């Protein structure tokens, strides 16, 4: 190879290196861009010169996988923290909390016991009952709004995930076509694809499999594919088959059939974080609040019914409540349905339907053809046979008495019983007439014995048979506070790990402007040196030609 040809090959190499460096500098702030490096090799056949072997992007698949996994966990924890912090702020507010209102209510009963015929004392009881009921409704309404917000977030995230899976399938196809045309890797498309996978990891936990070292396949943790080569599979936001008010995730398989995914299948990312928050915290808080409302209302109503009002009549219910709900599964074979109602307090404690057995949870009920199998939703524990009673078409367990309508169910029929969600939302003071307050046990104005008994409920373990109202509320506030703190600490630790991995990824793939500036000067000198080689070659040729003349 002539000196002239050698110089030209050097110029071409320098131009490519300068173009690569310029591209790096230009994309220093482009999300997902991976630094490129011009790889040079000696000219073919040992004839001298230089050639551009490849424009290689600096991308470490292993580090990227670790970063995506960490990002998914971090996103889930941050989402969880943002949601549960709202509940913690609500419950922990000393002025807006339930604790002072419960205390005010029982203080008004103490005033009533001191002056049972005093209209002002009676009005005080009605006023504090109104305020307490309104706060229960307000808290439940706030939690219901959060439930609606979770449903909306699930729908939004699924829309974004579906858009991303379609784009990933498209990029797989375009990358394959580009490789077929040129035989080289299209770095720009590869960057877009890797950045898209990273963005998807922010929304949910994924499993990435690289087929033949080229095509990206992603799937859910249970193995169901979201992208297989150029085919994308769709997630759907649907109403739960056993609860129309609860949005869950459906999966559309290759045959077009929709499968409802178990909630714990969706993990990580914003979608996993919001669903975990709902299952672990939001449902629990709503049930605990409902348990308090039912325990207070029913215990008070029972005791109030034992007294006599100023008209000589037996005391009526003071508090109304939202009623328990039961949903039949969409796939049930029969038309049977359940009508749940709260049981009653009894002393001593009665059977499974006694309200002292009321727990802060929902229940899954399955009819196996002979018996009803009842499972707690919070713990997954199946109730013992002694805790479930069926007599006269009434199924009793956990402080509930459930009438079976259009029964019996078919074997395998399933039901979702929600005794407490919405119970606090329906709480109301039913007494507006001061004469209707049953403060005494006999028909004379100075009798305060029932007022004293009503006041004494403050110190009775009316919540779940094991806690007073103040203890139950304190446990609720403490539980949410502890969970909030745990999630916060975990989120901070996970964010630290994510930041470390991001730094490692940037050290390998990110653009360093100082380094690129140095490369710019280096390749400029390289270009000028090769130009000098060509100039020298040209001079030699001219000299030789002149000698012939």
C-alpha cells in the first residue's frame, strides 16, 4: 500500500473517531444514551494502513440488569411510602384524630350521669355523638378516596406498560431489520430499547431474557410473557371477579383469553408498590376503622336498649352503621348469594356470630359441596370448624350472621365477605330528641344508672373482645406509624443502592465531557498527522515526476 493510501485510511479513521466523539458530546444529556468508542484495527492483508473495526457502545448488560432490579424495588417503596404517609398524617393528627372525640363523647356521658334530667347535658351527648359519627364518616371517606385513587393509578400504569410493551416489540423488529440490512448493530435503536426496559422497570418488576443475544423478551415474575420477539401481550385493568369496586390486573394471552392475575403476581415498580400498599395497609386500616365503629355503635346500642328514656320507653339505637357486604364470584355456577349482618353482643360471650369475635378483616368463603370453608384475607388462616356455625340457613362466624339466599350454592362457588369496609362511612347519630336518651334503668328523672353503664363502656374491651376503644385506636395509629417508618427506612436504603448502581452504570456508559474533550484534541492531532502523511506522499510523487522531466 502506498504512503498516500495509508494516509487516506488514517484520515478516514480519524474522521470516524471525531464523529463518534462529537456524537458523545452532543448526547451527554440524552437519557439512555451509552457512550460510543471507535475501535481501530490494522489494515487487511498486512498491507498497512488502518481500518475502523466497529463503533462500539459501552454497555454492561449485567450492571444494567442490577440497576433495573434495584430501580423496580426503589420505585415500589417510594410509591408505598407516598401513600401510607398520607394515612399516617391523618391518624396522627392530635386535633383531627378520633382519640379526643371519643374522649369528649364519654365525657359528655359523665356529665349526663351527673345530671340525667338536665337538657343541656342531654344535648351535649347528642352533640358529641354527632361530631364523633361525622369524624368516622370523614375518615372512611378519605380512605375510600384512596381506594379510588389506587384504582385510577392501576389503570394509568397499565396503560403506560402496554404502550411500552408495544414499543419494545417494535424496536425488536426494527433492530432485526437493521442488522439484516447492514450486518451491524444499530446503536441508537439499541440505546432506545435498553432505556425503555429501564423505564418499564420503574413501573413493575420484569424478567428479561435475551434471545440469541439479540431479541429482548420480557415477562412477569410468574413467567407470563409481556413481549416475545415482535409480539406484545396486553395487561388490562378490570374489576375483581368477586369485588366490583376493586380494580385488579388481567392478562390477555396469545389465544385472546383474559386471565385475572393474583395480586401478588404484580411486584415492584409503581404498579407493584401501589397494589402492595392496598393489600398490606389500606385494606387493613379501613377494616380496623370499621371494626372500631361497629364495636362502639353496637356495644352502645345494646346497653342503651337496656335503659329507659324520659318518655318511659326502652332506649332505641343511637348509632347507625354501614352494613356488611358480600359478593359472589363471577364464575359461580349457582345463583346463590349471601346476605351478611352483624351479630349481637352477648354476656357471657356467645357463639361464632357474637360481635366480640369481630375481626378487622374480610373473608373468602368457598362451598365445597358439603361445608363452607372460611378463610381470613389478612392472614390466609382457615377458620376451625368450631368457629363456623351453620344452622337454619344462617352461616355464623367472626361476629357475622349470614343468610344464604337462593341456596344452597354449587360445589366450588366462592364468595367475598367484607363486613367492615364502609361500616364507618355509614355511621350516624340516630337520636336528635334529648328525651330519647335512656339514661336510667327505671322511669324517674333522677335515675342515672344506665348513663353510668354507658360511660363504663369506655373501659370495657369491646373491640374484638380484647381492647378498649382508646387502646384499639392507639394500636391503629401505632401500627400505621411503625409501618410508615419501616417503609421509609427501606426506601432510603434501597435508593442508596440504586444510586450506587446508577453511578457504576454511568462510569461505564456515561459521557465524561473532560474525557471527550481530550479525545477531541487527540483525534484532531491524529487527523492532522495523517493529512501530513498524505502531503508528504504527494510531495514525494511530485518530486519523482519532476525528476523524469
